[in-house]
C-alpha cells in the first residue's frame, strides 16, 4: 500500500515506536510507495531517528516481491483510515499465512475475522493498534493459530471459488 496519512502510516509509526520500546525482538518494516520529499514522510523519518530506532523501524519504499516480504513477516498491518472497498494486500497476507491487524473501516472487517485470522482494532487510534499488535506479539500460539486460519481463509477468494459463485448466480434455476 501507499505510505500516506490516509493509510494510517502516522499512527503505525507511533505504534511501532511504542512496540519496539517494549519488545526488543520486534522490528517493523513499512513497505510501499511514498515520497521521501513530502513533509509528512520527512516527519515520520525524523520521529523514528529521534527515537533512535532507524535500525528497527524502517520505511523501505516500494517492494516488487510482496510474497517474499510477507514470507519473512510474522504480522501484517493495514491501519488504513479510509473506506477501503477491498484490501488486496490483506488477501496477499492471508495467502502467505500471515495474520493481519486492521482498523474497523470499509471492507477490512469483512476480510479479517477478529481473533480468528487476524485482529480488528476497536477504533482508529495508536492505542488500539498497539493493543492489536501486542495481542499477537505476546501470544505466539495465538499468532500461529491465526496464521493457519489466514491461509485457509484465503481459499474463499480463490479463482475457483469466485467462478463457482458466479456460475451458481448466473445459471438458470433448476426445476424440481
């Protein structure tokens, strides 16, 4: 996704700084196109540098091989504030077996089953985001179970499933 405020990057920067302060084994990687010259991105980078976390909280820019990046991740976070009609990156995370932490906006709560294959935050805030992240950071067993459920839930969005649903919808009703 994009690195922009409407995508909740500012809230995730704050959450990442708090999480990395309390959990020394956690690193946070922001991936996606941004604009290093934009005042907001410069502000995020400055906050990360001022906290002394440039080695553990990184904005890496666009990533071509998203599956590879997700294969290295324990969690996926999509803190979008905007009304996402569909979160493709959530499906990519599911396919990789990575649970997602999302805000309760747009279609995201429909894609992520709270406590099953991810975590839907109670509201749009840094506090709620930290709570969602810590849910999986402190409970490796919950993260593992959610990862398995995420991979299984990705099947509901496969080409075969969509084809079957469209065929059923468009086929004439059979008479008894």
